[in-house]
C-alpha cells in the first residue's frame, strides 16, 4: 500500500523520468548499436559467453539462492554478489574443462555409481542421507530415494541433478589436483639445499643508519633518480582499468509539510484501528514494516509505547508517535502471565510436503495425524515409553543424539503452534501440536521465570517525501550538473553551495559499492562508458531517494602507468634510495670499522644471533632481505660493504656461521614440503595461475 501511494504521489515526475529514459534508450540504441564492442557477456581464451547463456545460469543461481535463504527476492547487493559468483563459475568451467580435456581426465559411469551408491560414497551423499534413528549414513536411504525419483516433485529432481553435477565436478577437480600433486618432485640435492637454508645459522654484528634521521635538505633528488627507481620497479605498478571520481549526493528527505500530512493520515488510521474487530489483520494490512507478534515483557517494546501498553486495558490504542522516519501506532491485544523459559521433549511425525521433510518420508498428512494421535494415547497411559517411541518414530534428525529432548528454550523461540502448546500444557503432561514441520507429540517437562507479558499489534507507516519535495531536491542537483562543465567548476559550485564533496579514489568496472550511495551501478557504468573522460561532469543520477552528480577526476588505463602518473606515489621510496646512496658513501670512508661508523652515524653497534636464510626481519628495522642475503654469502669474520636496505643503510660483520649438519636422508623433510605443496594445490593455486595467464574479456558492464 505504501509503495502504491508513493507511485501515485510521484506520478508526474515518473512520467517525465520514464519518458526521457525511453527516448534516451531508443536514440542511444539507434546511434550506438553499430559501435557496441561486443554483444556477448565476455570471452575466455576466445570462447564466447553469450548474454543468454549467462542470464540463464544467473537466473538459476538466483532461484537457488532465494530457496537457500527462504526469501522471495534478493537485495540489489545480494543479486550483484550472485552475478559475480555466476561469472566466476562460468570462467572456471571454461578454463578447467580445457585442462581436463587436454589431460584426458574423465569420470566414468561406474565411478559416478560408486560415488553415489557405493560403499564409500561422496561426502555430500554421506551428509544428506543420514538415518535419523542411528545418526549415521544409510546406503539404503539413497537407494530408496532413487527408486522413488520419478515420483518426486520437479524441484526435488532439479536439486538432485545439481547434486550430481557438483559431485561430478568435484571428482574431476580431485583427479586434477592429484595429478598435479603427484607430479611434484624434490631431488635429493635440492632437498639438502633447502634443509641447509632452514638450519644454517649466523651470528652477526652490525651498524645501521636510519634514512628517517637524514634531513631531506641533505640530499638532492634528480629526475634520473626517479627514472632509475621507476625502471626497476614499474612492474609493481601494473594496474587494471580504473576511474577516480568526485561526487555530491542529495538525499530526498520528507519536508515539514510531508510530515504534517503523514501525521494526519496516521491519526485517521488510528481511528480505524480502534474501531476494527480484527486488529491483528488490520495491522498487517496497513503497516509498512512487519512487527514482532510474540509475547513481550516490559522493556522489550519500543520505548514510545512500552509504558502505555503495560499500564492500560486490552484494546487500548496509542497515539501516532514519530520514530525512524515513520509514525507508529500500537494496540494492546492481550495480557498474560507466561514463563520466560520452558523445557520439553517431542516426537516429530512429518509427512510428504511438510517443511524440510526428509525425501524418504512418504506418509500423507492424514496418516501423520493418525500416527501422532496414536502415540499420544500410548504415552498418556505409559509415559516411560517416550524414549523408545521417539527413537523409533521421530523424523527429527537430532533424535539419535537427544532422543527427542529439546532442553530449555525461551518463550517464542519455537514455531508458534509448538510454542503455544507447551505454554498451555501442564508440566508432566502430553499434548499434540501441528506446525509447518508436521505433527509434534510433546511432553512438557519444565517451566520457570514467569512474568507479565503483553501481545500487541503494531502499525508503522513510513513518512514519504512528496512529489514536490522530490522536484525541489532534483532542482538542487540539476543546478550543479548544469553549472559545472569540468572538475574545477564542479568543485567551485560544490564549495559555493556548501555541498559535501565526496571522493572515490579508485573504482573498477565491477565495483558495486560507493560510500554513501545505494545501487550505484549506474554511476559506475557511466564512468566506464566510451567518451567519459577526466573532467566530464555527469547528468543527475536518480538512485531512488537520492540524487547524485559526479565528475571523473582521473582515468587509469590498464597496464603499466607512466612515470608521471606514479611519481607522487614513488616519491618516498626514491628519497630513501637517494639517502641510501648518501649514507653508504659516508660509511665507506671508515673501511668497515663498526665502532667508527657507529660514532660517525650517531648510531650504535648491535648484534643478532640465530639468523637463517629464511629470516626476513632485522629487529627494529623490519624486512631487510638484502642484508640477510648478503650475510649468507660472507665468510666467518668478514665485514660487508655498506648496504642500502629498505629502512636504513647497514654495515654487517659475520661473527660466526654454524652450518647445518648432514642428514642420513631427507625423507621427512621432503614429506613436509610435499604436504605444503599439496595444501597449496587444494587452496586453488593452480587455477589462480591458469586464470592469471588466460585471456579473459569481461563485458558485463555493458549489461549490468
């Protein structure tokens, strides 16, 4: 109702926006259809991914995700995440299918049979087909399921096909990983060298002069220095296509007039709420937000109505109270003294079609009710049989471990039918209750912590911005869009109008989230559209309750950026490089005398023991691989030349080198390395390498 009202309020603005969008779409398609770089979602090593194939896979994944989350729709954020996962699934399948084909990896029908029905099936089969009586995998359940396969609902058959496909893909992946792992070999000489690297130890003395202690005015940094550093390190700056952006956002918030109108409507709703004979149904039909229908203690209700509901008679309706951009109205439905905690055991009698029912359950609802009533009759006369009957008949998967005992649970924690049955039944007595899971034969075994509680019906009506308010905010956004023709003007207008200028330092084609904005994909797509260059100011983006105007401040082309582009970024490193040259030249004058170097550098001689080739850090200075590497190329008692490290310049003396002793064999050492390698294989490193080397063209931004 609220959504329809909002559409009616904004009808004029919608006609303008939709009409303009249709014209832009038709003209844009006519002008650009021949210039679109690709009609496909993408390519992987030349293999096309059609947009139809991509959308079909995406729709299937969305439907599966909705079922998993038990929801009718996904948020835009969730949809974007599923879209990304779908793309990755397709890319992986194309790349890995080629690998499997080239290597001749297949899974035979016999293998699949054994993975599903064999004595040692796939872990998922073991997980899904557990006998509730024993709590263990039962092969007979698999066979029974497959015998009834043709009678299963379409959704169940689809789920089975998905399970089969997953098992097939997992087995292919397992074979591929095993092939790689078995191909890994460490020769004896390499094993010995690796062992020596880990176990040869060095004790050193050294003097270090920190770059941070050298004032910048002591050195001169030239363009040649920048060029030298850039040439050595430019591969580190390899980048993807990206954009930098500034933007201003205009939130559409209800005006005082809008709030007054909403208050008037809420008062009219209150009058109808007081008059209705079915307040719970009336509340559900007139609220914009679901409310808690459970019994609540004092202090658990919204603070604006808590005291009123606990000190009024049943039927009392509160005045509309404004909270969180909505008017809230509450009506007291009932008052009762109820336990906070209850304890019970149950026997679940499920039936075909009940929620989360095991596929092996074939009884009808009528048969389930008849069996539950029979068990109830037996237990009324012989309560001691509960454990045995629960173990034999219950369809609750946890019965094998708890024998039906649910322990203590809070009031309202269980499904409504079950919960109310426990509240109304005396401790020590039995009852039968129905829920969406089936029929429950319940034994109530405890209740405690009784409190006065209330049940209310709550209406929350959103305060919606009017068409006039939308138009006023749109006009403010249009002002900066029309007055600013480049970045400088954009920043000037924003400053003059006291607008908050926000910055997106770097975004990519598949960026979804932009700080402070909802559903920002339209902005990202504009930023990467052909012709959107640095300095271009956008039109007004309507993000639904928010208008946004943006300007592109920088384009980052894919590949290695020029020196000019990274100059500011590398400046601190270039300065340190020059300081390293400055300090090492000064140190050379002392011919390796550590004491004199320490005195001249206003430093001190320090020692470090137990270094290995795999050591990475010098205490107090961080990672210094150059220094460590130099140490293990020195002889006992020798002194190094001055070294320009990452954080300081060093002169090092090797006091003692303790070489690793020889081993009779290196089998245990090799096994350790083999285990580490296999772990990396399992962590998908081979696929990551394959994907990095692949030619993947991603055109999703043309469509989403």
